[in-house]
C-alpha cells in the first residue's frame, strides 16, 4: 500500500481523515492539553486541505516563522557574488 496517498482516499467532501480523526479522538481523551493540541492539529490540517497546501509548505512556513524571516544559509553562488561582485 502506498501510504503517501492514504490521506487522499479518506476524504469526506473537502475534509480529509487528518481532520476528522483528531476531532473524534479529542472526544474520547479527557485532558484539556491533549484536546487543545488535537483540535489545533485538526484546524491546521483543515486549513491546508481547503487551501490545497501540503505538509512541506507547512514546515517551510513554520521554519520561516521561527527564524523571523532571516535566512542564514546562502548558496555558493551568493558568496561568490559577495566576493567578486558578479556571478
């Protein structure tokens, strides 16, 4: 079975299984911190499914937010331009 596409097969309308399962699990789990994280995950997953975003997009946005937009790593081409003034 190809697990990468498992979420595409579990859609109910526009909402996929990654939204429904955490919400159902939050009903069973009684600790408020666990319920908060499950509902937060379901909300982010629902936003991504409605906007057509991927998990890769989410990780890129999260890294951008954690870095506050500062990119520390540069390519060799960039440093060559800094040194010489042209590519």
